[in-house]
C-alpha cells in the first residue's frame, strides 16, 4: 500500500513539474517575442526615411506567432534573435525584421489571397495566415515541405501547400491580391506578374542570387502597368528550379 501511495505521489509531482515547466517555457517565449518586436521597431526607426513604418496589426501578429516552432530544435535558442537561422537543406528562416518589412509592404487585408514562393520554415506563411489571409505557398524541396507541413497543419491548417517550382507560381488559384517571394532571383518572373491581380502588390528580392539583392515592391496598376519601388539591400538564398 505504501509503495502504491509513493508511486502516485511521484506521478502527481511529475505532472505538476511538467505543467510548471510548460508554463514557464511559454512565458519565456512570450518575453523573447516581445524583445524581438522591440528590435524590429528599432530597425523601422532607422529606415524611417524610406517612408515606411510598421503597423499595429503586423506588430500584434508578430507577438502571437510562435517563431520557435518553425526552427530546428538545435537552433531554438536563436529563434528570436535578430538574424536568419539555418533550417537545413541550404535554407534559412528570414531575419524577423525582413519578415515584418515584407509583410508590411504587402499591406494585406483580411481574406486577401496571398501566394508565397518559398515556403521554407513556414514562418512567413504563418504570419500572413495570422493576419486572416488565404495563403497559398509553393516549395520546391519535398523533404522541407514535409517537415514544415506538420507544424502548419497543427497551427494554421488553412494554409495550402504545393511542392513545385515557384518560378511558375500556382496558376490554379490565381489571381492573387499579393505575392511574396522569399528567395532571390535575377529578374521578375513573368508567370508571377500574370498571376498578380490588377491593384495587387508583389514583394521580391531581385539581383544576383549569390551576392546581394534589392528588395523590390511591385504595384500592378488596374491597366496592368507595373510600378517598381526599390526598398533596401537584402541577401536571400537563391530561387532554385528549372528556370
């Protein structure tokens, strides 16, 4: 009887300890997200002369999305740092400031349809989904999307994923209100321009895929004309595929 009582006591202790540990970890990640957002705001102050600022809606979303769940466990200590983080297969999860900036530039509204080229970790897609948009994301690396889909299915099951060459977009669900490209390319893909709805916006890093690029905001006018804005210099991994 004494042994049974002891075992029950141990079980209760372990349950309580795990719950306490879980609550403590959750609070710790919330604090880290808060510090991450503070750093992002500092960046926006620095680049304020470029006539863009971060909105309250984007700040709110960045405080909610659990970035640590989109990085490999061995890199979890770097999840909220002001830097890109390797996620395997030669890919990275973008620096938080760049995620915030690209999201802000798209200026999406609830129920907008957004095409993402380069699912990667899934974090950018999660941020867009948290804003209430319908996200369609294309990734060329099957092993990466297999891993990422497990996280997204748990947190944001509305996100639609496709294994394919992002250069050609996802014509089936076009046109899109916004398109975001998270890999570098030397030119703006014609298929993506065609799949962008008139009045829509695209954000894409354009330039030498192996050095640095310019982050470009493209506005597609109602008549189909394109208005291009160079935002700032960036460095993304190359967009791969048959193009």
